[in-house]
C-alpha cells in the first residue's frame, strides 16, 4: 500500500496503470503492450510496433503517442521531467 501511494505521488501511474516499469521479460513486455493499448486506445499490432519503436520503454511509447513525438524528443522530455509521462507530454505540447 505504501509503495502504491509513493508511485502515485511520484507520477509513475497513469489511470490505474503503472507506467514506470521495466520490461525485462516476456511477461512484462506483453503487460506493457496491454497497458499501451488501453492508455492510447490502439490495437495490439499498433501498440507492439510503437513499443518496438520506443526501444521497449513503455514511458517513451506513451509520450511518443500522446505528444506525437519522435524517439529522441520523447526520451529527452522524460529525462527532464524525472520520467513522469504526463509532465513530459505537457512539456512537448508547449
């Protein structure tokens, strides 16, 4: 419970999904695709391709999709926003 609250306060949760996760195995890679599908309202094929284009990083994929950004811009925005997806998207939309 404490860790969940901490992750929410740090901005690592979007909706009811943990978006700051490492996709270190096949199960987590598929989970990331499902989260991306739900958050971005896209199909599995599109989500899988977007994850590949984002180097397997869910945060980068979400920023790329939401802000219509390229890989480098999404990565830079995430670095500058302490890896908070919503903050990175907001920064790119300005």
